[in-house]
């Protein structure tokens, strides 16, 4: 999921550079949503993985 976030962030940067501000805004919004989703899943997996033994 973090990979998709980086891809949409790069799309937003390239689109903004070339003047496509509507596409850049949409790609930046998608990147933000994916990044927040990644953070939520990372925190959930951090807390749920603590109770198990590593044997």
C-alpha cells in the first residue's frame, strides 16, 4: 500500500509540474487516503502482533 501511495504522490508532482492542477489535486488526495490507510494498518498490525510468541 505504501508503494501505491508513492506512485500517486509522484503522479501528483509530475502533473503539478506540467500544470494539470486538477489531476494533481486528485492524485494528491488519493495518495493522502492511501497513506492514512497504510498508517492505520501498520498500527493495527503492531498491536496485534505483540501478543504472539516468535517461536
